[in-house]
């Protein structure tokens, strides 16, 4: 590169923090079982902290084996009645939940940002509206299931155990609960250990919606709670979003048992920039693809594949754009990149970045003032990355992009598909026919052409290969929660 | 002096070729030697299947439908011989005839699915943003099949046809106690238009061959119609290693069981791909 852009940007913004005084958070949250918040059997409460300050926000009960059993019993008892409701009544409960999420959107967005560290702009504009949209979409399916699964007689599976990650806490809860309930199942949801609060607010919303008791249970806890939940007797289906390692453990734990399973796991998604792309637009897409939500996105465009002829230009422009990213207080409406979700995740990112340096890739991290407390990682780009480097193969789940190059369309396809995972991919080219050809050759569940990281309740989402199986969104998202009677 | 019969040597069907087990092993079934597939035979079949799959999937749906239909034609034309084999292996006259009827009809049924999957399983998603978003089914890749032991032919065809209709290549372990009908069917496939490597048929012992197949890291999905719960659990555990799609169901004994619900069999072996394209200037 001939011109190295400035290392730091001198540009002041007036702080624009979102107020938190409207929150009605409790000091302590119990387990949501059979329609009520209850004490955990072993009285275990754990603090949930703000990753931007490391300050505790509230204490949250963690579920143990006894609590899980109570929740399963309540869910089993509730399931036949829930499934027997006229479908349009079931629909109306779910519509109510969608409406209540919209009404409490501000509170949910701020809570999501406090508990998880994501920029308020994202929780406000993406997470919460999409969560409401998801419930709204599936509410309407409840009385149309036979049209969703090709005019067959279908029945709910029964009691479903659902485990969601910490990167989109409420949104993932919505992806799980909405189709499960629409299909007449009852559900036990375990939010992630670092981000339980919006799921607990969703429990309040279920109460407000007068959802029959036992239809939804919310059991916070850590990996041990999740492991116990998927092994609990009385579960008919497990749906999991999270790491490939845990997904593998769950699939193995269910071996030989007649329990349905869907897995939405990790990825190392490629974002492919061809020489005929609109480069400035592509750079915006690359930034959105990898720095959205601090890179804590299963489909993050973490492998940037650039055609050799434009690599220098793309890297220069991307770096210039990265220097303008604002990292800091997630509650500030100007913030682009917030806090890393947890100390453990920060450690994982640091370890892989270190591996990248050791293996010989060239690292560039933007110079930015990071707060003294909390978990932070400056947006980072690696160049001179070889396809065998750990940072080109393993999911970093942080604001780190690895840049690789290619010469031909065939090489781009081969490099993209050379991965055990296959969740998503991006294609940047102004040639429509080429975009469609490449899209059909890529072994990945979601292909974004000249865009990245768009989601919608009507559009199926899910992976190929080791990125998991089953789909969420649209009619395809119903099938994992139904069995075909005939 | 009576004429000496020319006996048939049964072979594995791998990559479009009829081969002995690389291990040189065989098992005597009645008066016939049946090749006993080894771990290496499974690997060879996997390589052939992976190589053939992309091209098979890239054929037009119309073309794949015609090739499946041609397979039905090839089976129908050999039915007398295969019925005789089924009778020798214990089927009654009526059952053998019914099994051939059903196997041919199942192939015809799934031949008609190849160009309908997209409209039934996919479509345009009415997203709330300025994008053309659509979802379409694609094959999951290479599918492993552990066919039911009986019925020896229909049990295999019922698993093959939906996998092929969806655009997958298949490595199948055929009936253990009556493998000849399936290996004769391989000859019908061999002279049909089915591209080499799309269907690979192995005879052998259940535990050994199924475990080798289920453990293969390049396999995308495993369909288990063995009815053996212990083996099913083992295949599930092996599937978890590389997040394979695993499904279990009893072997199909009738046309109805093989085709109802046909779509569920196909869905288990397809992926749904969603593509987004901006709309506007």
C-alpha cells in the first residue's frame, strides 16, 4: 500500500447517551415456571453484569435439575390444552406478545444494550423490532399450519427445550418461541448466562398477555443448566443456537432417542468482493458484515475474499472506513462498536488474534480510546492471511476480519466452500448473472448479494454442513416444530 | 451331457463400475458368494459419490426426472429375473410381483418430484425491506443409506429415490440377508442413464459397513431404515461428530409407505438456501 491512512481520527461528537431512568428492572428475578416467577430450588442467584462497566445490573436465579423437572411437568400439563385451543385463539395470544414487545420496545432495547453490550442503535433498530416482527409473523401461521406444511395434517411435537445465545438475546428467544407456540407446542427457554434479562422481561410480557400458565417457561442458567435441560425426561424436541462444540454435544446426547433436533451453529462466512463490484458500497457491506454487533454474529462475514486486482484498493478503503468507527459506550446513539459481551469472549478473541500474529498474518487494529472498565476490543483487520491460518478457519466471534485474495471466480467459489461450515456468504459484483451463478455454487444457507446481515421473519435462515440443520423463519421454520400425521 | 450353467458373480457397484471388495472378502449366502464391503470400499464409494454429486445436482430438474424415470424403465424390463431372485430369497409369488410393481412405481413417483420441489418448498419471501429475497431447496450432498433388510428391493428403492430426486448422490448398504435383488438392480442402473457414482451400492455386514459409512466425515446425511435401535443410536453418535443430518424410519413395505409422506423424506435430505438481492438504483 502506498498511502497509509491516519492512525487515529480527531473528530469529536457530543455524547448522545440514551436515558435509563425509565427502566423498571427488579433487583432479583426468579425462574419463570407455570406462569409465575419462582424461587430456584437451591436458592442460587447469580449477578448479571453490564459488560461495558462490569457493574451488576440484577440478580438472576439459575435453574437446577429440580427446577427443570418442575418446568417440564408444567409444560407437559399445559401442552394438550394449548394445542387444543382454537388455532385463532392461540394466534391471538402470540399477536398480543408481538404488540407488547412493540409497546415496551424502548425498555427492551435499553435492557438488551445494558445486559449484552451491543450498541443501542442496533438493539433499538434491529433486535427488538425484528423480535416483534417474528412473533407477529408466526402468530398468523397458527391457524394456517396445513398451508405452511403443504396441506397435510400436522400435530405439535409436545414440549420443546430451547437454548439461545447471548449475541441477540431477545431476538433469538423470538425465533425460538414464536414458531414453537404457533404450532401448539409448549416451550422451556434457557437464555444465555450473560444475557438473561430481556428473556425475563419477555416472561413478564407473557404474563401481561395472559398466556396460559405453563405454555412458556424461562429458566436462566449456564451451560450446565442447558446440558441438564436437553437431557431432561419429558422433552420432545430440542432447538439450539450457539457454538458448534455445544451443538455436537447435544446431538450426541440425543443419540438413539426419539427427540427432534434443530441446530443453528457457528460459521466462518465468506464475503466475496469481485473486481467489478461497486467498491465503496462493498466496503460499507464489509464493515456491516463483520463489525455489526462487535462481530458477535454467527453469520458474520469474517473471511473477506477480495479479487487480487482490487485488493489494494479495497484494503485501503476498508482501513480508512474502519478508522471512522466509534467504539465505546453502547448506550451512546453514535456508537458503532460496543462492548464485547463477556470476559470469556474477550479472552477467546485475544487468543485467536494472537494466533493470527504468531502464524504470520499482518494485524492492524484501529487506535481508539477504550474505557478503563468493561470488555473491549478494537476493530481489527488481518492481511496476508493464508487459508490454513487459524484466523481463516476458526470462528473468532469478534470484530476481527481476515482478508484473503483470489484470482478467478472458480477460485473464489472453491475457497469459500473450503470450510466445514456453511452458514452464510456475501457476494459483491455489479454483474447480475455472475452473482446468481456464484450464489448457486456456494454451499451456505444464506447468500447476500450486494448486501450483508439482513434478516426477516418471512425468510428462512440456517446453515449447511457443520453450521447446523433446520431452518428458522418463513414456512420452513414451522416444520421443525410439527410432525406430519399423514 | 447337460449344459453347464454360467453362474453370476455378484459385485459391489461403485463409481459406475462393478467391483469386488478391495479386501477380497465375500460371504456365502446360499450358493452365492456376496462381496463383503470393507471400510476402504466405503471410502472409495464416498469419493465416487462426492465426485458425481455436483454434476448430478447441476443437471436440469427435467433431466434428472427423466433419468429417474429411465431407471424405472430399466427395472421394469428386468423384473422377471429380479422377481425370481426375490422368490429364491423367500418371497411368495404375489409378494415378489407386488414388490417389483411398487419399486418401479416409486421410482416413477419420485421422478416427478425433481421439478416440483422448488415451488413446493421454496418461493419468494415477502421481506419488509427493499430486497428480492427467495428461498430454494438444494441437495444436502452425499447421503448414506442403511436400507431395510426386507423387503430387499423396495426397501432400498424407497430410500434411494427421494435422495436422488433431491439431487443427492448416495452410498447405500443393501439388504444383508437378501442382497442379490439390490445388486441386480445395480445392473439395471448401470445400463440406464444414471451417471456413474450417483448411486453406489455395497453389500456386507451391518455393523462393519454401517459404522464405516456413518463415521465418514464427508457424508452429509444418513438415512437409517435398519430398524436396529442400537445401530441407530450408534449412527446418531457418529453423525454428531460432523453435524450430519440423521433420520430413522422403518423400511417401506408398500408403495404407499414409500411415498407417504414423500415430501418429508425429501425435506430430510435437502437444505434451504435463502438469497437476498437489493431492489432499487
